[in-house]
C-alpha cells in the first residue's frame, strides 16, 4: 500500500466533504495511521466526521496561532508515535471584511490575520513538527493552495495570503531539504466545501471551471485532490519539493475564452 505504516497528521478536518477528510480516508485505505486536528467549537464536528472514516482516529485540538496548542500537539504525537512521517496543512482563515470585493477597504489587522493564519501557519506547523520528522529520518509536508496567478473576484486578501503561502512553501523546501523533508503545495480547483461556500461569489468559480478545464471539473468531488496529496505524502515523490502542483482539471494551463468573464 502507498502509505503503509506512515504516521500522518491531518489538520483542518471539519466536515466529510473537505479535502482534509478525503485525504484522511484515502491515507487510511493506503495503510497510514493518522491523527486529526480540530479547533474551537468546530472540534465537535471534527470528532463526529472522524467516526465516518474507515478507522475512527483520535482528534487533537489545535489553534495554530496558540503556541501552547502546538506544544501540546507535539507532546501528544511524541508520546503516541515518537516520530511523524508527514502532515497535511489544511488551515486558512480570512475575516469577513477581507473578502467579498472589499479589497481596498480591508484594514491592516484583517489582512494580517489572513496572512498569519493562512500562510505563516505553514511555517509554524513545520517548525513544531521538525523534531518528530527528524526522528523519522525525514518526511513530507503538504499544504492546500488555490491558483494565484491572477486576481479572482471576491477572493481578495485570501488570494494574497495564498500567494504568500506559495512563497512559504519554497522557503521551507529550501531550509528543510537538507533534513530530507519535502515541502509542497497542491493547488486545487474549486470545491463545494463549507469553507468555500462562505466565500462570496463562489458560484463564479464553478461557472469558469466548467467552461475552461479541459478534463472537466466536479466541484463536489475532492477525491482527485486527496489522491495527489497522498502521493506527495508517500515515498513515490522522493525528489519533489518546493512545487505547486495543480489538481484542477487542467484549468491553469488554458487561456480564458472569448466571452468568459
């Protein structure tokens, strides 16, 4: 199996339509042992959907911006496994006034929140897990991205934060590579998750992808994205690091057509 005996941390699971949940499902099917994280009031939802996985994993609370939470998570994983082989960073947040076409009016504090939670947090997770990855002899970190080569309607400061996340990926790949730790990002096409539905104007993404993606795109199926994440977490991508890998039906490679907004 692709992930036989791998010890993986999957963050950001909230519902069973999320990329993180499907990654956890496929990872278990491929032989991995996993731990999930949840946050705040949403942790009860995380525990509920964890029970729908092939094997119900433990759920540890993690507010990525709280150093005490990160320390407690590392202590838990140290006592549980002694080492970690990889992790999925599926953590992002932007305040309401940083989205929805409000780009010019967004206050600095809200833009900062989007950056720290959605981009800087990848570094926070990587540094926190570093001792456990070293004990495993190296490993793989993967984060979730959204193509930022153009400005999207309504995505605003979350788009800026995702651009920063891509840069964080490259710098982490540079600094962690000597430790045999690979660091990558998967740029997914739009998916109808709870988080996406909270982005004003999400329906526009559905329309544009339907018009342009040469392979087509199903906004209700996160499995193709989760499968790529599991490949990156496995030993089958030993020389891939610092990459932004698109799983979007080929959308990113195709120019906008006439009449497409």
